[in-house]
C-alpha cells in the first residue's frame, strides 16, 4: 500500500510519515481547524454531497477516523501543532 499523508494526500516515504493519534486531529477539528492543504479529490467529493469543505472535513473525515492513528507529512503536522498550541 502506498504511503500517503492522511490530510493532504501527498505520497510519502516511510521515513517521512509522522504517526499521531487521532485525538490531536479531533481536538483541532472541534476548535475549527480545517487543513489548508486538502487534496483535489477531497474538494470534488464534498461538492458531490453538497457539504462545505469545513463541514465535510470535520464531520465526515475526522469523525470516521476518530479512533485510528493518522499518518501525516511534516507540513500538515506542523500546521496542526501550530493550531493546537494556540
Ligand atoms: Zn500532508
């Protein structure tokens, strides 16, 4: 299985993956965090369901993955950390 960042969908080498527990993502999403680097596939999918990007992200993506680990690239992890440390 190819490794990709669970937020932006970028392909990663095993060394580039930062594995974090979903709690950080769930907490950030509950405070209004929406990643700035969502993949194009994400953007076409939310349209399909008639949701806004923010709604689809927080209520579909985050909720359905709220008990698993997330693998993030450094950029997405940095953005998440910046948001959570506010
Ligand atoms: Zn990423």
